[in-house]
């Protein structure tokens, strides 16, 4: 009988023991593979969710004044009051758009205004507002005790709202210069809703939608088309900042450095990746937990292999004694036991990979874990295979060593 055939035959001499060993190792491999698929999918889904539409960083004037810096939470908060911000020539938008690695560049004009509600009636559609340098708060009236509230007015093209984390919660986006959308907090303060009108700089606008950004200041604002706000404010062909989204595969930080080096002392950038950094920290914790489970699976798998192979050696003590008596060397016996252990682990790896992939696919298709797609990769499958080989070697070393230490005379007397 050939040596390889003997190894295969030895594995199946006790089918129950071998099948239990294969199942135990397979569960460990399936656990490792499944965790890798889910953790990788979670990382990918989180990154896609964080960077699906929002800008990766903001470009502002090289020298700012009056608190004109962008807000990290939304890719660029409102600058300081009117006159307190450094504006950028709008031609810079098209120039930055042409830089390699830039997917989208969008200009944004921001300003703050006092809004005075002069008609606080129950029919909010008929109420009007106006901008003024000395106005009262949104509660209406002009008596003593009312306080002034500043509201952001943002000019941006409707197709670029996602870059500034502006999400429509009710109604639609504006489609003409006489339409605006209003932040949820501003709508509550001003008692406005979709279909109402609002007056800015003596011009009446129709509110066609409400929005949220998660940024307190922006949610107390009004958004209109960029061109219209430029006309109202007299800032023709100028903007407050540029929102930039990098193409897939382009490092946003490196791209920001390129833009700064192209416009030294003229433009600066402010990355808005704090949310991504927090998510990455969370993913690192998840990955650490995954590694802990992986190590536990490796430990259990190693114990299963060791117990199985030790029992196999014990049951075959007389056989090993005969083999040594007829001239088998310790090296050959060592190779046989390790070969059985490796083959057992490789068979378990195949079963484990099938189980792991099947379970993850079932979880994905049934949406038990929503929004996560398995992150299949050749490296992950190779890692699972490497784990099986590792278990086979580690689990077979002691039983193989024990077999080589058997004395032929004692082994032949073993009952």
C-alpha cells in the first residue's frame, strides 16, 4: 500500500471520531471566515455611508476673518456675520474641478441674517419676513424682551446639496430662483412649513421643502440657489467656500495638500473627516473583538486536533510498534501522523469555508444585519486555508512526537 493511501485510510478507520474532529475544526474556520466577511463588509458599508455624497473636505480663503472657518460636521459651517468672511472668486471652482483626483467641486455662498416676522398669525402662509439690521426674534412683535436670532442663508446649486450634508426631510428641492428650502429648526422657530412663503430682502420666496444636516447652525437656515443669493447679497461671482469630493481610490488628505500647494497663501483646506475617524476607531474595536474570537476559535480547533490525533495514536499503539519493528523510522512515523493531521484539517477547511460563506449569505439575503454586504476576497479565503494548515501542524506535533517515542517492544505488548 502506498504511503499516501495509508494516511487517507487511517483517517477513516474511525469515521465517527474523524467526522467529529472535522466538524469541530470546520466550525472554527467558519467562525474566522464569517467574522472576516462581516467585519470587512461593515468597514466597507460604513465608509460608503460616510462618504456616499458628502464632501471630503472644504476649500476656503487662505486668510479668514471674523470666525469664517468651516464647521467640520457639515463640511463647512456658516462663516461669521456679513462682511466678516473672505470670499473666493467663483472661477476657482472650475479650476479645482480640473485637478486630477477631484470628482466634484461645488461653490457655496453663506451669510447670516436677522429675520423679523411681522405677521404672527395662525395662517403661516400669509405671514411674511424681512431682513433688517435691527429686528426682533422669530417670536414676532417688536416689544421689549424679544431677542434677535441669526439665521444662516446658504446659496448652493440643488444638485450639490448632498455635498453639504443637506438631506430633504419633507417636500422637494428648489427648482427655480423663487423657491427655497428651510431647515427643520428654522421652520419650527418661524412657524413655517412646506407651501408657506418667506420674504428676504423684500423678495418673496416659496418654501418647497424642509431639510436637516445634523448641524445646529445650518438647521437654523434657509437654502436657495447660488446665483440667487449672489444677486441678493451683491456678491456676484464670489463664494464663501468650495466643497470638494475626491474620486474613488483618491486619498482626500493628499488631494487637499495638492490644492493648497497649487494656491499657496490664497486657498486653504479643512478636512471634515472627524466622523470617519470616530467610525474607524469603532471599527478597530470591532476588529479587536473579531481577533479575540478568532484566537478562541484557534485554541478550540487546536485542542480538537490534538485530542483526536492523540486518541488515534493511543488506539494504534500496537500498529505503530509493528511498523517500527519492521524498520519504519521515527521520521516516517512522524510524517504519517502529521500528514493525517494536515489532511484532516484541510478537509475541515473546505467544510468550514462552505459553512461560513453559506451562513453569511443567508444573513445577508434575509437582512438580519441590515446594510452590510459580505466583503469577499481571495486573501480572506487564503487566510482560512492557512488557519486550517496551522491547526493541522500545531495539533499534530505532540501526537506525532508521542508516536515516535514509543518503544517497539512496549508497543507490541500494549493491549
